[in-house]
């Protein structure tokens, strides 16, 4: 699929590690980047400077999404229910203007949608919503150690105590918007396609393509490489891809050798594939 028609949402709701983890779970989201916006000082701020609260920047995430899969309005609803929009300059133990609740709109249409969502969601809160709605400003990308932080540091104390419970709430409230739903019906509906010309097995999941590459040698299929796109990693897609590829091999009468370490690992966990996998 082409990514020429992706749109961008920029929001802040506490620590950007939290918001990044939330939107990485949402179907139709292609990229989430942590950074800073809305400051009052010149130059590119550092994490330490922003945390001081003296630069005026908010910790934000820029979310690139496919509007044919998920709407800006739906993403804002996820945002407004994934943090406390009634808490002024504070989210849990994170205190300061850098943790303010804010929506930075790109155009008047986004502004109108943001105002509508805030108005519609307000009756569900006991106190006044303080979410700032402001025009987008220069985005400063945070350094790499802050990108995909949760996925790389799940056992770290802040992640396990703050972000993991937030994601559990997300998965309950917005199950229909998740990239991957761990149900038998969902995984059974996935189909593996065999492209003999490219020597490749592929499986499309929420607009992303997971694949297994192979090479034919003496009539035996050598499974040399497997790949699952970042946006759908960590949710069991790789195992489903491998097992459905094995089923395809069985149906088509192939014998194979697992060269890729991950494929070999999946094959070793069940005697079911002994007849086809060497």
C-alpha cells in the first residue's frame, strides 16, 4: 500500500512514553514519534531542559495514521480516554506544564473535530476538562533512547507500574480499534499467500505485510527469513504466520528445511510439523 495519504495527529497527555505505547496499539497507525512542542524558547530543547519545566514545551507524540482505517476523531477519543484530561499540568506522579493535556491541530478541520470530541466527552467526567487545543508548532523529535521506549523496556519499573495498566485499560475500552485481537476467530481468518515467483509466503494483517522468504534447492524449500512489520510485532503474529505457512506447505505437498532461527524455534515446539519440516 502507498503511504502518500497518511495524516498526522499531535497530542500530549503526560509522559510521551505512555502515549507512544497507547497509539502503537491502534489499528491504522503507521508511526508514532515522541518529541516536544509548544515551547517559548528558541533552539532544540533537550529532555533534561523540557523536564525542568522552563522551556514551555509539552511532551507530545506525533501519530501518522491511515484515515481509511482509523479516523482523526476516533484517535482523539482514544487519546481523551487514555489519560486524565481534567488534571491540570499533571498526570499521576508526573507533574509540570510539560505533562499538560494538549491537542495541536494542523488545520481548521482538525480544530473543529478536536473541539467536538472534547465537548462530546465532557459529560463523562465529573470535573472540567482542561485539555488545551492549539495550532501546531515546530515539532522537536526526542533522541532515539525515547523512541519505542515501552516496547524496549517493559520490565522497567515505570513501564510496569504506569504504562502496562494503561494498556490493559485501552484493550478493554477500545478492543475494536486494536491492531491485533488475540481471538481464535481473528487468527483463523488470516490467510497466507504463496508467491512462487518471489519465493515468498505473505500474510496481510491490518494493512501490514508479514512474510517468509525461501529458496528452492534440489526440490526442498529452505525457509531462510521471516519478518513481521514493527506495527504488528509483539502480539503473536509471527507464530501465526509460521504455522499457517506450514499448513500451506502441507496442502501443496512441499518438504522444507527451517533455516531461519525463529521458524526453527516454532517448528521444534510441536511434532505436528515433523513430516514436512527437516
